[in-house]
C-alpha cells in the first residue's frame, strides 16, 4: 500500500513539474514574441517616422494644434480651418460694396438715355441711346484705368486698409451727389447732367480703390500658412489646410457678391414706380454700413503695411530695354553698371522674372 502511495505521489510530482515547466516555457516564448513584435514596430516607426501622433492634451481637456509632420499630412484628412470674425467682416464689406455698385450703376442707362417726360420708359436726361452707352462705357474705362495707380499707391504708401477706407469715403461722396442731384427739385434746376458727371468721377475712383485692395485685404485676415493637426469635436484627428481655407473664404466671398448683385431687381422697380432718387438711396446706405463695420472692427483686422510695388521698377526696366532696341538684357544691373555706370534698384533675378512674365503674355 505504501509503495502504491509513493508511486502515485511521484507521478503527481512529475506531472506538476512538467505542467509548470510548460507554463514557464510558454511564458518565455510569449515574452520573446512580444519583444520581437515591439522591435519590429520600433524599426518600422524609425523608418517611417511618427505618423499617428496624438495631439497634446492641455489642462482643460482640449487638444492644442501643432504643425503637422510629413506622415500626418499624407495620412489624415484635410479640412478648412476655422475662420476669424475679421475675415467675414471683410467679406461682408466687399459684398456691401457690390450691392451699392449695382444699385447706383444699373439705372444709369435709362437715366442718361430717356426723357424725363417719357412715362413709358423712365429717364431724366434724354441724351439718346448712343450717347448714353458711350458715357456708360467711359465710366467703366475710367474705373478700370484708375485701379492701377491706386493699387500702386496702396502697395507703396498707404497700405490696403487705409486705401480701402479712403476709397469708400470717396465712393460715399459720389453716391450722395448722385442721390441729391436726382431729386425732382434738383432736376428742375438742371442739376442732372453735372451731377452724374461728378458722381461718375468720384464713384469711379472709389470702385477702383476697392477693386485694387478688397480681395487682397480679405486674404490678409487669414494669416496661418502652416498645415496643422487638430482634433475635431467627434474625436477625429485632421489636418487644417491653409489652401483649402483660402479657397473656402473666396468661394463664400464670390457667392456673396453674386447675391449682392441681385440688388438690380429692387432698384429697377424703384426707378420705374417711385423715382431714380429712391433707387439711389440704397447705395449710400450700404456703403455707410460697410464703413461702420470697418471702424467698429478696426482693432480686429490684420493691417499689412505698405511693402512697395514692382510696377514702377518694371516700367523703368522696360524703358531701358526699349531704349536699347528692345533688348531686355540691357536692363540687367551688370549691363547698366558696365555700359552706363548706373546703379539700379532691381536684381538680375528680377529681370529674369520680368522676361518670364513677358513670355507668358505672348503665349496668352
């Protein structure tokens, strides 16, 4: 009996020893496998870089943005950034200007062309279709030509914000001249023709200044130029893309200007059923609102300083080229120094860029 017990105990001991040995061996193998997998992961991460790096969490529980790595740029979804209020105020100012522009200019053809006594077709001056069209087109030519020197002045001296304010003020003066000279008592004293002439000059300057600055001013308000990683409210890590953001901003801007152009509809009805003075009332109101927004949010705007304009230098370089038989090489700083002992303000790289621009114009 004792012998049998000893045999059973020895068997249990051997079984227990084998079981523990197999467990230890399996544990060692698992640790080896885990170590190998970790080593492979480390090697992959070392080769590819930190692709999935969670944004840092702040004390408040939110995740602060940071510049994206190359791997994150390729891996994460790109979205437009959140836009500051100043951007939308600048967009609204541009839309209000377009609203006023169409309110003022849409009735001009009838105002110039038709007689005041013609009840079928609203009018004031009765200059005829050909003369009215020529004056109307002359205004557009004036506004287009004036935008170039005003743009140069904005870049070289005033800056975009100051140019925008000055242009809107001139614009408002012109629109009020148009409004007051279209009132029936003023028309009875023959103020219609000089009034529209003065207003076209002033409004043309205002429109030119706004066209030269407002688009760039809107872009100035969004100053982020880096691809950055953020975490959305749903917990998704994404990359905010400045290019997509600018595209989004200008899409909204052009949509708002298109909607603002619908001001021609109420203007036409006011011109027909009330009078031209009623149609010309909406423009000054819209422009005054735009100026009010600019002054109210004055401290929120990014005001890019005047940084100079390349057009005067380009014109001077082209003048030197024309004087030397249209040879652009003659405008190069080295050529000017060797042949004329003249120091110029531009570089050889500027001449190459100018040449590329001229070649592009030839293709177009």
